[in-house]
C-alpha cells in the first residue's frame, strides 16, 4: 500500500468501527501479543469486529493470534483491544501494523498498551515473570516509516516507553506484590529463535529481553502521538542460557500459564490510567 492507499484504508476502517461502536469512544488501545489472548475475555459489553472487515488491518497468520478487534470496557475504561498482530517475519514488512495503528489514532486513541512474549537475557528475570520495556534496540534495522516523506518521519524515540505510565504500572505491581522488572527489549526478526552466540551478543549489547515484535508498533504509535507502555512476559531464558528446547508451543503454553497473574496486572494498570 502506498501512502494514499493507506490513508483511504484507514478512513474506511475508522468509519466502519465508528458505525459499530455505538457510544464507545476508546482512548486506550491494547495490542495483545503471543499468549495474551485471554485478556479479550476481560472486555465487557464488547463489540467484536474481525480484521477481515477492516481494510487497513492485516491478516494475522500465526497460531495464538486471532485477528479480532474488540471495543468495550475493562473496568470503567473504554478500550479497544487488538487481538492479533502481523509480525515483520511473516511478510518482511515492518509496516504491517501501520494501518491498524493509524486507525486507532483516527479513533482518538491516546495510549497504546502493548504486550508480548519474550526470552529473558538476565538471570534475575525468570520465565513466568514480566518486564516493562524501558527502551529498545532495533536490531532488525528496518523501520515502518521507510518510504515516508517529510519531517514527520524523523520521530524522536527518547522516552518512547512513557516514564509516567511505567511508574504507574510499577505502583500497581507493588500494591499487588507482583514482580515487575524493567529493561531493554531487543527486536530480532525471527521467526527462528536466536543462536546461543546471538544471545551472548544481545547480553553484551545491554538487552534484558529478546522478542520478535513491539518495536515497529512503538515507532508508529510514537509518530502518531500516542503514549506507549509495553509489557513483556518471559516465557523462557534466551537460547543456551538454560537447557530447554524452544518452540512456539512452549512460548504459548508458558505465556498462558503466566497469564494468570499477568492479566490481572494489566487490568489494574488499565483501571488506573488517567487519559
Ligand atoms: N526469542 C525471541 N522471541 C521470543 C523468545 C525468544 O527466546 N521467547 C518468546 N519470544
């Protein structure tokens, strides 16, 4: 899609969502990563729209990623939940979620909460625990803003992961006695997992978590003026740090097991958001 086609698809998608939204006006969006799909059950009074109805949205193809937009309430907050993202490793396109994110911006979304599954690079951060992304390393060295023109493509990524939102999430975690680490997320293209040598490199580069998503969406969301919070759920230690074979089934099973405490945390963070 070129820029004009994207804008047209975004306008159509936003109009269709508005037409089905009733009086729901979401200021908060949640983008669910691998294994986080159960959060969709927390959405009350939901209107569900398949991505297939929305021309600006992708067609996710990975098991565990549904491809539904839900509009409803979590607690007292009106939210839009995107269940399913298209990863860059599926098509090579780092802008796969751009149309979806522009549509959210057009709907008035101000805050993007992202979730993902990740491998831990830090022995203090264990599988089953969570980490707030404080910063990222774009090791794929691709951008969803490639081919754009004009000054708006030169996005400032300082404090890309909103410090006030992180502090709010830390307060919620502390109240609930949930361990919430904070660190640097390294984006690797995948879909293969890393080699032990790559994991050692990532450790030396100062990363705490490694995964295959989140970074391109953060870049687009920041360009659209949204505040971003990203929550990684550790499903495993990085390859070679422990004697465990990695697979997508393992990622999903570990994420689903940890979702028991991860989802209440996310619900409480949403409840406390001031937007
Ligand atoms: N590497 C990359 N992505 C991941 C991992 C990993 O070890 N675990 C879950 N997602």
